[in-house]
């Protein structure tokens, strides 16, 4: 029997309205009450106790105003089952994941990544890596009884995760090989803003800090705003920079520009990183640029649904056949699926999105040359993406249903002329390849009420025009 003061995790979670997206549980801050945070934490950890033995759980947060309170709620709840919490404070998600992986304990990251500040989320790590979709289902349905939270306690920050993350990359090099490079770091409210300059300065770069903010900035590396596009162009001119580096809110997705201030698409960055690391086999979402296959740099490329859990799920299959395995997404997050050697040093696998590794490898690949020259050596396939925000998921699904029913009629309604389709891919959303080799792809966001549109072709301007045209006409449907 449940006492009147006790709660059941599955009921609390269901009533909250919070759901798992492509990467963690996401919802409005108002939905993440202390009891909801407790329900998620306890359902996750008690599930892990069935398969692993541990006495500690690692927790970290991003810079959102709501994140610390949520972390306190998670910690207080775990004390109910005698679990000690190691609180790493504000660090990038991959820093938390790496520390927990090294200790063989679970972890909880309080972050909403790139979504607006009135929303937040929880991301969960097993002792052996990110949770799976099956784990998410178990969290939602677990019947864990717990006591309603009445008070929260302050947390003491442990600096080890931050220091170990810095050492993970600085230890790969025995000389300041970035000497002479001027790197701008767009700090905004990124969870890693106090770490990045230490990494790049240790490698020899001259770092210029740019636009640190006291308020949370929801930067989406897959749909960069016009404002941020112009900022990078102006910064490289103003400060004579070789590149500008930034990340999303929790530091697992990079944003890096060339010497002209042009932001690189995340999948192009991932491709270049994988090439430098001599990766044999890749797992990448269906939305990624087809230059990955066209460059013929990899022995095998597996396309997946969008979201790191789907990429990671393919690693097991790939590691049975190939020596080195990795993955990346169109948003830039790079996932290292196997141990690799860098400069004769061991770089351990970190199968979760990471922003620093691809940035370092890009600079290593460019050497004393330019980043734009490096990008221009790839097959010239250009992608662009954007989204309609505050667009109900139900509406997105209705529109996709129309497109799947009759793709030609659908594109005609979006003002495409003389539509002739080569293939249709429904792996994730609706991805249509036309006979002229251009691609247009629609899917609802897994993290927020948004409809995303991606386009690919032989010209950047045409790809951008395609996305703009599609989204404008979808609004009219």
C-alpha cells in the first residue's frame, strides 16, 4: 500500500506531460517540479541498480536559471535510496559523461540544450553510456514509490569532471601546435565557456573571448540565426581571427567558422573530423550531407533515424566488423564509438555528442592553411535547414502524412515546378530526392514543438531558397 504522503514515479511522470525527445526528457520549466525531477531520477537509478553495482551518481547542469534547482531536487530524491551524489556544477554534457564513464557510475545532466530558457530537460547516462530508447520506456513505466519532496539542500561543486575533460584533449599533444592561431570563442551562456579557453590556450592558440552573457541564450547549431551568422563574419574582421568557436547551451554540439566567419555545417565538420581520425565506419542520421558517401573516405556509412540514441545503437553492429567507429549529426555533435590513436596517444571512446573533439581535429587538419580551403576539397554538396517554432507536433504529423500520401502533389502545393521524384525516404520524417539530385526533408523536432526543414543541393543559395519556400508555404497550408 502507498501512504498518503508517498508518490509513484510513473504516475508523477505521466501527469507532468513531459516526454522523451531525441536526446533526453524535455518540457517546460513549470512542468519540472521537484517531485517530477525526483520521479525521473529514482525511476532511472533504480532501473540501473538491476544491472549495475554502484553507490554514487554524477550530476551536472547547464547555465539555465532553472537547472540548479532541478539538480537539487534530483540529489535530494537520490538520498532517499542512499545514493551519494557527486555534483560537478556547470560543465559540458560530454565532460559529465566522460567522468561518469571513467568511474563506472550513472549520471544525470540537467539541460535543455538549445531549446528556449522557459524549457529544460534531463539527460541520463548508464555506467556504460547513454540510455537507449528501451531504457526511456522503463523510466516512464517504473513503479517507484517515493516520499514527496519538501526541502532542497545546497550542493557542493566537485571540479574533477571539468579538469579531466580539459586533460582528455590537452594530453594528446606535446607541443603548442596552435601557436600563431587567433581563435574567437563566442561564450554566450555555454556550459563550457570557462573550460574552452583553457584547452585552446594550452594548445598554443591566442584566444579572444566574445559576448559572454548573464542571460541564457538558446543557440541552435542546426538552425543558426541570421544575427549569429553576421556576428561571426564581423568578429573575424574586427579581431583578425582564423576561426570562431562556440557551442549550444550544454556544450555537446559545436559551432565553428572558417577564417571568413562562415559557420561550418555540423555534418561537414563531422566528416572532416572523422577523416583526420582515420575512422573506418560511420553511423550518421539520414539528414546528414551526402558528401559523406560521395567523398569515399570511409569503408562503410550507415544512415539512422535522427538522434544520438539511434547513432549509438549502430555502434555495436559496426564494431563487430570495423576497427574504428564513430558517428556525428547534422547539428555537429561528434560521437567517438571506439578508442583511437591521436599523435600516438590513446583517445578513449566517448559515445555521446562532443563539441571539442571535432573543433580540435578541424584545426589540426587545416594546419597552417585555411579552413575554407579544407572544406573546398570535399564534394560540393550544400545544405541548409530552418524551422517553424511553436508549431504543434500534431500539425507537423498531419503535414507529413499529406506528403507521404502523394509526394508530387505535396511539393507542387509548396510551389515546386515540374516535380519529378527520384526516391522517397521515410526513415525519419519525409526525405525526398528529386531527379536533379536535390533533396528536401521534413520532420517534427523531437525536443520542441517545431517543424524542421532541410535541403541539400549543388548550391548554398538554392538550398536556402528551398527551405524558405517550403516553410513559407507550409505556414499557408
